[in-house]
C-alpha cells in the first residue's frame, strides 16, 4: 500500500522538474547560438581587417613606386625670361649691324618773294639763305618726297687688343641734275658719314668737332633750327680722351666778292681747321664748349689776288632736363670768319677788299627750344632760331644777307616703337642789308619708321 505512494511522489517530482530542464536546455542552445554568431562576426571582422591591410599595403607600394618615379624623373627646365634680342652678325673679329629709317614728307609752302625753282633744296628743307626775296607772291606750293630716307652700316670689334669700329651712312637728299618729279622722282645716294675709330682716334668724314648734335631740337624738317645751328660734316682726324676732343678738319673758305656778287668757294687753304671741344654730362643735363681756329685763304693769279686771314669761333650748347621728361635745348655761337660752319653757310667767311685782301665777317647765331611730353608717345617742340651778320656794307654791298630767323611748332606721335608720325608749322624770314626781305610759311606732314 506504501510503495505505490512513493512511486507516485517520484513521478510527481519528475513531472515537476521537467519544465526547468527544458528551460535550461533552451538557454544553453541560445548561448551557443549567440557565441557562434559572435564568432562568425569576429571572423568577418578579421577578414575585413585583413582585406583593408592588404589594400593599404598595395596602396603604399603604389605610392612608393610613384615616389620613386618622381625622384628619378628629370627636373623640369625652369622657365626663364626671353633672351635679349641679338643685333647684328659676326664677320671675323667684328659685329656688323645695318639700320636706318624710311621717311616720307608732304610739304606745303608759301613764299612772299616768289617760288624757288623746281629741284631747289629749299623745297625739301629749310635753307635760310635761299628764301626768295623780291619776286611775286604765288599760291601755296605742295611737294612730296622720301629723300630723307637714310641707311647706315657699322662694325665693332677688337683687333690685336685695340677697339676698332667703323660707320658708313648715306641718304638720298641729292637730286640728279636739276631734279625730276615728272616720272621717277629719282634721287642719288649721298655720303653723310664714313669713318673708322681705333681706340681714341677717329679718321674719316664725321660731324665737325665744333658741333653738338646732341642738342639739336626734334623737328619734322631736315635740320630744323637751321639759322642758329653749327652744322657741317667733313673729313677729319680727331682724338678724344674723356670729355676732351681735338681735331684737324678739312679747310674751305667762302668769300664775298668786293662790292657783292656770287659766292666764291676757294680751294686754296694750306692749313687744316683746328677744333677743340669739352663736354660734360650730369644728371641734370649736358653742357658743351667748343672752339674753332682756322686759316682763310683765297688766291687768283689772273686778278693778282692773294689774300689770307685768321678766323675763330666759340660755341656753347646745353640741354637741361625740366621735370621728369621735358627739356630745354640751347646753342649760342659767335666769331669771325666761321660763316660756312653756321646756318648752312648763310654768311660767307670773308669779303674781298679793293686791294684783294680778305676781311673776316662776324656773326652771332643761336637757338632755344623747349620739348614737352604730353602723354606716352605724344610730344611737341617749340623752337626759335636766329642769326645776325656783321657785314661791312662798303665791302659786301647791300645785297648781302643781314639776318634770318625762324619759329617752329610741332606735334609728334609714336604709335608703335620706331614709327613716328607728325606735323610741324614753320615761319621763317630772311633780310638783306638793303632792308629787303622775304618770308616762308610751311606746313610739314611726315611719317618715319626706323629699323
């Protein structure tokens, strides 16, 4: 009777414990599943880390190769400024250069004393001694030409330790015969300068050492301030040392016959003309002093003339800066027997006396010019020029030139390097010892390109 009850209790206990066992088993299964999931996630993470490391190593290797390539690549050539333009070409020990300019002029002139003849140099440029006097006033005359066109050739080098240079310069200002504007408007090449320099020596044809070309005013005219300018080119031997230069130059004497008449160009000098010059340059400008000493001589056995005299001259010139770009240019020249050196031989050097002797003729000449820059490429010059001659009218007569003057105003534009275009208005007059005079009013339009 008792066993049945015991078995029944155990069975009951077993029945009571069965749900807990089942719960324990379920918990263990869930834990194992969670652990498995975590292991799977950990393995996946390891795989991703390994893959990332592999990718990083590959990138590092590629970067290392790029660095190696950059290190072994040739350095780029640095970009430098353009090299300065080479001028000229070499022949042996010398550098040879060629240059010049093309210039075309359109000139409209009105003369109070009659038009100059066709082919007269006055139709091309201001020649003070040729302004007509005593003729009939005519309408304005127009002339076009390109005769001021110029070219030059230079060489520069060292020979046996000596500095050697040459220059050959020509223009086309000389007309063939009386000139021809009907068909070809021909002009002859004319020698301007031809010389060689060896160290401090110059030998050949060059501007006279008595002249200062650096102060010549900028002008549309061939010369501009012609009356007051020392102006001559001739053969010479010159020595220069620092600011000082001295030269022996071609002699020539121009003579007024006794009582007046056609100029006599004598060729009887036995001594060269002697010049000396001292030039200084400072930040404020340039100054030059020059002197001239010369023999005047004329012989004519047919008329038993054998005359001689001594001529002398002094010239001071300067260019002073005014502000940053403007300047003033001045020249003053005076002397006895220097007529052919000043104003394009406006006055002769000497006059014959009744006894066949030479008496020097005195002159005073000069100019003043102001150059103003309006804007980049635009500039103007205002120029006044004059000469006064001290004639002995008892010897020269009243037909000799007594004075001349001119006034110039221009406007010049440089639209591109080397190319100038401009216009100039000029008024000039000439007076004789008799009191008769003539004047010229001129408009010049020009274009010029230098190369």
